């Protein structure tokens, strides 16, 4: 799977995803400091699903209708990297084929998949 990991989600998550054989780039390495519109545009242009903790992407996708190839929004109580990885592991095990083109909101206990592009 082709993924773009937002700066707020962090390098530990990107590294773990690479170890799972995903094609991953990190915003920090590619376009450090880019605004959200630039980030979602890069993900779309490169056919990557964006993984972020930034709830502003909800507005970009649903209000501003920004094109995307999929967004995974982590809305977690525990923002430590180990928890992000554990939640993503469960998400990928159960829903990997449903992720492309959708906006997915993930918590420690729920997954909400909406809006196919």
C-alpha cells in the first residue's frame, strides 16, 4: 500500500509501516512544514493514502472537496507512537482493502469509513 504519513503522526509510525512492506513517505522528509492543502495534494498526486492526526483534513475533504486517494484520521486518546501503531495494525488487518479512496476515522475502539472518492 502507498502511504503518506503526516508530520504529526510521526517517524516511528512510518518506520513500522515500512517494516510491514508498505511504500511509505513521511511529510517531514519530503515537504517539511507544508500546509494541509499541500499535504493532501501531494498524497493525491502520488496515489497515496494519507495517515494523520490532524482533524483539519475532515474540513478539506468534506467542505472544500479536496481530491484524495484516502485519508486515515487517527483520533486517539493515547497519542504515543506505540498506540498509533497498535491501532493501525488492527485497522490494516481488518480493513486494508476498504481503505483506498475513503475517509476513515479511527479511535482505539471504533472505525468509521465514509466517502468513497
